[in-house]
C-alpha cells in the first residue's frame, strides 16, 4: 500500500516550510497569494488530506461555521447566508461560505473544505442537505451539521424546515378560493426534495377540489428565471391556457410573469401568477408577487444557533425544528378575468 503524503511532502513540493503549509491549509491570513496558490497546487497534486482527527486535538474550537450551498437562486442563498451570519456575529463566530457542486462527488468536496478549514460545524442547504454521502462522511469525521429543509428523515440529525407540502397546499387553496379551476404548475429542480413536496401539496389541493391539472399544465423547471420563462411560454401560448400558474419558487414565477408580458397578457387580468419563498424581488416587482413566505433567514439563523449550542457541548432543545410559513397575497393574483 503506497505511503500517504505528509505535510512535509507538500512543503517540499511547494518549496516552503511545513509551517507555511499549515497556515495555508488552516485558512490563516497574511500569506502571499502566490505562495498560497503554490501550496494548494502541491497539496492537490499529492492528493494530500490532513488528519482531521489529529487537528481536532489542537485545542480550542475554531469559532468558525461553514455554510455550504449549491442553488441557482442567489436571492435564496443571500437571505439564508445573512440569517446565519447575523447569529454567528452575535455569538462571536465567523461564517465561511463555500459553494459545492451537487453534480459531482459531494462528500469529497466537503471533506476537502473541512480539511482546509477547522470548522466547528456546517450548515447544509438544499440539495446538499439530502445527500446521504455527505451526511455519512460528516458523521464519520465527527463534524456537527444541521440540514436546512431536508426532504425527509427529520429524525436523522439536527435540521430546520417548514412543511413545504402544507405550504403548497395552502397557496393552491388560495388560487382555488379566488375561483381558478385551470391552474398550471412549474415544478422545481428535480434534485431538490422540496420540489417533490411542493408538487404533492399542489396535487393534493387540486384533488380535494375535484380537479386535476392537465398534463400540458405541468412543466418541469429548475428554480431559474430562464426555466420559469420557458415553462410560462409553453403553457400560455397553447390552446386552453390556464387562468393561474403556481411556480415552485419566486424566480421561476418572475420568469412566468416575463413570458406573459412577452405574449401580451396582463397579470393578473389574463393570468394570475404565484410563487414560493417571498424573496425581495417578489415584493418589489410589478405587480407584486403572491407567494409563500418561507423564513429562510430565520431557518439559517436557527441552524447556526444549533451549531453554536453543539460546540458548547450542550443538548439541543429541538433537534428537528419546524418553523411556520405564511401566504402573502399580493397583486399578481385575482379572480379569473379580474
């Protein structure tokens, strides 16, 4: 079995001292960019992985929490990050924000992040929060983690969530109460567990009303403005277009709104449009967007608080914390033809 590379091997390859390598891998400041890049390149070339367990013996907690994300909706990411950041700052912690590509080896990426930053814990946002390989790796390394909006298994470790299915049911019920019977739905990204829950809530509300969305009125989206616009054009340019469209997040709903305008349709006169999240854009667009208020900032603030509690070796009062949602009815929805 080949010998595992050591920190001295990295130092030799990068032509620096092993103390410099340690400073770079620990994310310490005041290391020249050229030196930092040389050390990281050497570590990557040697496939060097620091001994996480040994580093944990160094002493005091790092007072640093990782925030890991892979989400095309940057409004969501920003709101989530701010919630965690405010709680960390209040408690004297730092927040390390790190992107993760969920289409590649998630566990390996996260392990590399943890190898370079001595984190007291990590916040996992969707879809990372549903990746079993990531959870298994973090458990193996003994790194505390809190999942945001996991699809299921709320008993498998600390998590913060809302009832996505109930929220989608309530939003669909709002459209039905306005008098809509032909309602389209733009599905969220298939890799996100919340997408399935929101579709389930929509379908349950329609079934309870004795209705079923036409196949042409259910279009796949990917939580992006562009996919919402494409889905909107597809539904609104066809014969028998729906009188209302519910998109599984605000960004897609805004795309549907843009498609309606391109087709010369008035919102909500010709078509009502609703979304999910209640981002800042939903509040300031014209007309303002009816949506589900998901308290993303509060969810990540609570997740950071959980990790700070765990770092202090204290028990969590509620390991699985469910927060409330709200329906925010605004000017983008009205009775059919209203």
